[in-house]
């Protein structure tokens, strides 16, 4: 078993940031290996041991390699004994010397290897109930016998054997013992199950003694609890003797212990078997690697089953400073690293890259294909509705490896920048694209639970273990109008991409915008564009209510590629209007169009007062003409007077034509701030 025992710090990098050790962690924990003949470990008698009485919990991790006669796990002569019995199948037994004939039995074990065993006595109502637990679950029948209370004693506690008079060293354990825990309380079912694989601090309430057995050498082993009931090896605590068990690297599933890879030189692209042992209460673990000695980390896989092994390929990142890590997905402070720095070595032309156009995908609506002058082949895909539309791209991988997936995307606004991504029908990830209205290559990442859209991702980059052959990559619409141009898979994890089309044209005006724009019908409007490496002429087209230009209306063919064209807007209203600029005679790439539709609207109605026009001095009770004109307006008008500079108005004529005049008798309301409207 292993446990984190060093100070954590946080380091900023461009990779996935995890709490990291100042020095590489990864030395496995240890256990005691008993020879099955005469080995023993001893905890001297102490008055505190008598606190194991009416209520108690006794726990151990055990791995029996060969059977002997009733081999002892934990024993206190004349007080209690926990052991394994083969009668009727290998099962655990426990008794108190108050009445050794009352024996509590677990169910028979069905598998070999490491097991967690616990015996617990707890008061339930008026009775005390004693129960076995094997691998976190109740096992066998419980007993309410009063004979399972533990008596006070004056003998030591022994591990792996007994010092009982008449059978001294005659009940040897052959195999390994680890993580011995003695509690003076009855632990709950949930506590036993959930904490059997979690390293303790030693300060837990009710803990009498904790033997982690991690020393790895020497004649003594420590009690990590506050009671310090330390133990010694063999029958002579001062020197090595034949009764000493051996220290042994442990594979008990306590904490987290990365068992491979732990050292050496790994060839990039070669098969890599990552193995570990971990707290059995964990359903999943994360596996990561570092190329800079533990400063920063990348995920090999996130949330893989806690079954002890994961097969992948050596990452494509040449370095002499590599480490691997197994980590608890629910607690970033629980992890274990390789025991030593590794080297990842590239041999030959190991780099492999596959590029595919997004529009080559098999598409289901509302996923669509459209045009953009800065996209490769001028085309890209997008979904027109949130949470709908699928594009499935088939790729052929040339070699086994651990691959990163890149996408060239363009996003704008607060709701146009994410896809769901999955490979070969696996987990679906949330990829937040860059929130910029530019075509950008980006390693596909996963927002996860801790990421923030547009700020950070929990897994960055996503890596995929792929074998040579055909694979399917699925992009499912998450937010509408998120554009995807092409994808790239590479096993070269050092690679970066900035490539763009060698020739392009970009429509500048009319501009794109979240809500489009407006143009007035029957007016002149300046269309502008930029380009690179295209011909000296362009074609400009117009489309009404049709983004895909099914029936384009020609504005100009073969006009000079000078970046601008003055267009006389048709004298009609159009709700969704589009302009397209293309190279030469048009009809092909390079070409570009406005993405967000603009609207052609009627001119704003205007009414202009002609007389009076300001500055006139009209006498009261005299007649004068009031006249007006209008534009884009044909309804009747009313005429009003203000004698207080527009604060208050009085109607002086109604239902007049939109263009007209009438003779007005000036009222007896002297003022030098009069207005007509």
C-alpha cells in the first residue's frame, strides 16, 4: 500500500495542472511476509489493549499463499483469536477465550489473493451483535452471544502466529499481512466498507492501534495511532532471528499504488501495460503522465475502471523526465507516481498524422455544410439547432498509438462554441472551442466537472488509445452555428498546428453579427472583401432568404479584385439577405459569404416642415402659410404648435395630406420660442 506523505503545491503550466509533489512520489508501501513455519510479530502487553472489550472492530488485509493448521492473523493468548480455517472451505473464524467453543465463522472464500477481513462487535438495542466482514461486506451469520465479549488479559498481541501456552508458534501464517487496525468501538457497515482501502491519519475517534507496516526494514513496526503501541519482529526484539517475518512490497489495495511502469526506457508507440492496486471502494481511477518530472500532467485516460490494469501505448513525447500516475478521480490529493524517472524514446519515423475534412462526414440534419473563404476547400459543417445534428467522420489510423485529436473551428458569440465529441462509440466529451471569430486549430479537450466554458478544461488535451485501422469520430451538435472545418489525429504529442488555406477570400462588408445587420432598399451600399493568392477578378452574387445560394442573383462578374464594389441595393424588402464573393467567374472555391443574414428594409419615413423654417417673426392675428414635405410616407398628418419650446403642444390642424400646406391665423399667444411640428 502507499499513501501521500509530502507537501502539495500548485504549478501553472500550459498542460493539465494537478497538485504535484515537489519530488516524485511512488515508493510502494510494504507488508510483512510470514514463512508459515515459525515467524511472528509481537505487540507487547499494555493496559490499553484491554479496551477491546464489549465493542470492538478488528481489521486486517491478508494474502494467504499456502495453508497451515488454523493460521493466526491476529491473536492475543487467552483473550481472542482471528484465524483462517479450511474445514468446509477456507473461511475466517473468530473466538473469545471467555468460551472458545463459541466460534464466529465467515462464508467460504471463493478467490485467492488479497482480502480484507474485519470482525465487529457492536451494541444493537439490548444485545451486542458480532459480525464478520469480508471485502467490505457482511459474511456468514452474525452472533449475539455474550461469549464473544473480550476479557482483560496480560498477554501480547501477535501477528501471524500465537504465543498461547501449549501451542507457541504452532499456528503460523504463510503469506502476507498488512494494514492491521484495532478499534475499541464497533464501526458501522458503511465505515468498514468505505474506509477499508483508505489510509488513516491515526487520529480517528475510537482507533486503538494502526499498523500500516510500511517500514520496509528493521526490527520494529510502528503504531500510527496516538497510543503508540509499537511492535517488534520475531522472538528477539533487538536482533534478527529465525522467527522474523520479512518485509515485502505490498500489493494490498490500500490507498493507491502504481506498480508499473516504475523505471526504465520506454519506446514511443510500443504497447504499454499500466498496472496498479487501489482502494477497492474506488470504482474508477485516472491515469496521467508527466514529461517534465512531475511539474505538469496530461491524462492518459480519465475514469477508467479500477480493475488494476490499463493497456495503451507509450506516449509520443520524447523526454528523459517522464513519470506516470494513478489518481483518485474524487480526491486530487490521493495518487501514486512512478518510483523513478523514466525515459520515453522515439525510434525511427514514429510520428503519424491523419487529416480529414469535416464535410467528408456522414451527416444527419440539422447538421449542414456551408461556405467560408478561410476554410479548407471553402466548406465547413455546423448545426443549426442546439443539441441536434451528427457528423460521423471515418479515419484510418496507420499505427497503434496514443493519439490527440485536433479540430479547426470558428466560433463567435456566447452560444456558438461547443460540440459533443466521441470516438468509436465511447464516452461523449464536451469540447469548448475558442470563443473567437477566427479559424483556429485547437486540441480537443473536455470541460468535465471542474472546467469553465471558454476558460479551462478538466482534461486538456483528450488522448485516445487507438489501434491501427478504421475508427469513427462523432461530432454531435451542442451549440448552434459552431463551425468545424477539418480534424487531425496525431500520435506526436509535441505537435502544434497553424496551417490555413494558401488561397482565400474573406467578405468584410456586410459583416457578420449575432443579429445580422440592415441595409436600406434602393440605396448604394459598399461591398468590401480581402483576399490572398487569387486572380485579378472576382464575381459578386446576391441571395434572398437562402444561405446556400440555390438561385444566386448576379451583382457583378469579373469585376476588379480591388477589395470593394458599390452595389445599388434592389428596391425590395428582404428578411434574410446574403452576399457571396468568389474568385474569377465564380461558382467555386475560393469564395466567401456573410454567415449571419442581413435585412433589406424600407427607408425610414421622413416629414420635413418647410415653413416656418426658423427665425420668422409673425404678428398675432395675421395669416401665414404652413407647409411641409414627406418622403417614404403617405398617410395623413396632424399639425401642432408649441409656444414653450416644445414642452407642450396644441393641435392646430388634422387629417392633412402627407405633402401640403394651409393658411394659418396666428393666435393671440405672444412668444419668442414657438415651434411647429
